[in-house]
DNA sequence: GTCTATATTCAGATAGAC
DNA sequence: GTCTATCTGAATATAGAC
């Protein structure tokens, strides 16, 4: 198995880029190979020289695109100070950044996630489990250390938190793109840290949070 | 314009049911009219007698399916006691119930939501805005009444909270269907009420919540 | 490696019998 | 109102020239 030639891998990258945009916007089935080729500036035959089928192109695209996501997640959890809530904030941050950088890929993941009985479904489920799994571990550690409440339902809560970050981020990119990343991060932080309520009985540490980082 | 005959509207209902399942599982484009007809137990021609095209069938299905959702939302906000957090909890509850009852429709909304440049996209965006809008109003009222923090970003926070509920609920139905609704509700309530942290400095009111309702 | 031309399959939509 | 039969366009995938 020889390493792909520079020329070929450049073509593949162009095809990835063209395909992910079209797939996200129209769906996989509604996108023709012709369209992908056109957008990438090559002929249809070239697509089939590089990938055996449209499905294979899509799966390769997923594998390639997901790698940076899992890498970013691992980074945000591992080497860092603070407790569980701080780790959750960093993960939310990493999620936000990923969505900002690869909005089409995330839209695609969101859309295809729920369709069982499609060839690529297992791959998507694996990604989902991996992402939610990292969050679950953080929650578990937080419970063990006593930082988080002992009766926390880590399974269901992790799913909900992932949903908050991912959909919150997509909502941002799609409907409020003029807002700055820091604003989005802060909104999520407020929910994560349980600071929705006005700080009536507590001290004023909530105001410190505004200047955080 | 005469009212549809009972026979015809029965057929339409069967077509809706067949279509929503197939659309959710395979996507709209990947589902053929033939498949829909087969599953509904009618011939393909009958589909075209009732709907002028596959797209029109899909849009009618959306309009019909969404009505109960917006109705449930209005109900859960309007006539009820308690402040903003209580209202948010009731809305989360309503969302959970809706997802439990119409999982296919919700999966479909989630999947098609992000594809601009499709005929039905405006309809889906309208639904999204409506749902998020109700949450935003509740947050705004909470801020005005002083229950919620004055500097709350109602726009971004409402998007995040909707995401938490919807994806949390879908996650539940898809990956943890054995869990009971009350467990899911409680997990979301914990996040909403900012009770992730162990109740160290506070009193034990957190334990009261377990027996809530 | 990439192109053009083409075979083949298949889905959307219609016409007309019942 | 619903069926069967059929038309038509389009999309996947291949073959072979360059």
C-alpha cells in the first residue's frame, strides 16, 4: 500500500471540502456526484477514481473530519487544573471552537445521527458515544471527588449537556452569527455553573466570573 | 373546497404515519414514494391522488405534526404557578413528553433543520424560532421579575436550553430507552436549577426536589 | 490521474381502467 | 378513490481515450 501521491491527496481534499458543504446543505442522498465534482473543479470520473462510491466518499470524509474533534476533546479534559465544572467548561469551549471551525461537518453529524438503517450509522453512533463518554467520565470523577452531587445521573446528564453545547453552538452559528464566541461561552458557563438565578442569598462571586479568563 | 371525505382523510393519516417513520429513518430524499405507499398499504398512484408531490406530502406532514407541539408548549407556559425556573421545568417536561410520543417527527425535525436551500427549510426554521422564542420569553420575564440574573443572555441561553432538552430527550429515546421519564426529567431539572454541585454550603433543600411532584 | 461518453437502474409523476 | 401500467428524467457507476 503506497502512500498517496501529493497530487491525488490534494484532489481528495478538494473533494472532501466540496462534499461536506453540499452534504450538509442538501443531505447525502440529495447531493449528486456530479455536483460534488463540479464544485471541486474535477470531472465525475475523477470522483470514482478516488472513491469507489458516494457512500465510501462520505465515510472517508467522516473518519477524516472526526479525528480533530476527538483530539480536541482529549486535550481539553486531560492536562488542566480545576475540578469537574472547570473541565466541563473547557470541553464546552472546545466544542464551541470545533463547531465554529467545522460548522458543515457538525451539521452533517447532527442530521445523519438519527437515521438508523443507513450504511454509515454505526460510525456516527460511535462518535456520539465517544463524545458523550468523555463528558460522562468527567461527571463520574466529579461525583467521586465530592464536587458534584452524589445522586447525579451521569448517563442522562451527560447526554443533556452534550446537547446543550452542540445545539447551542449550532444555534449560534446559524441564527446569531454576529455574536462573539466569548458571549456564547459565557451563556453556557452560566447554565453549567448553576448561575441562572439572581445571586440573592449568595455572595457576589458571580460578578467575578464575568472577567474570567 | 369541500371537507375531505372520511375515507380520504383516513388514507392521508396512514400515509403520514408511514412517511414520518421512513423519512426519519432514511431521510426524505432516500425514501421513495413507492416505499411510503407500500408501508401504508396503498398503491403509488393513491399517494399522488392525495398529494401533488413527495415534497408536498412532507410539508403537510410537518404542518400537521407540529401543531400539537406548539399547543403543548403554550399550555405549559401559560396557566401555571411558580416563577421562571418552574416554567422552564414544565416546558422541559412538555418537550420530553412530546419526544416520547412522536420520536420520529422530532428526529426528522432535528435532521432537516440544518439544511438550508431545501424547499421545506423555512417551515422548519419557523418552528425552531417559535420553540426557542417561548423559552426566551420565559427567561425575559424571569429577568424582569428579578428571579433570574439581570445580565443573562436570553438569546443564547434559550438556544442552549432548547438544545439540552431536545437532544437530551432524543438521546434518552435512542440510547437509553429503558430509563423512566421521571429520571430524565429529574436530570434536566438538576441542570436547570443549578444543582450539579454537591450541596456543600447550602441547606439540604436539594433532597426535597427528589420527591417533587 | 483525469477526462468524456455511455450503459443501466430507478424514482417521480401521469393516464386511464375499475 | 384507488389501482395498474407507463413515461421520462436523472443519477450511479463504468469504459476507454488522452
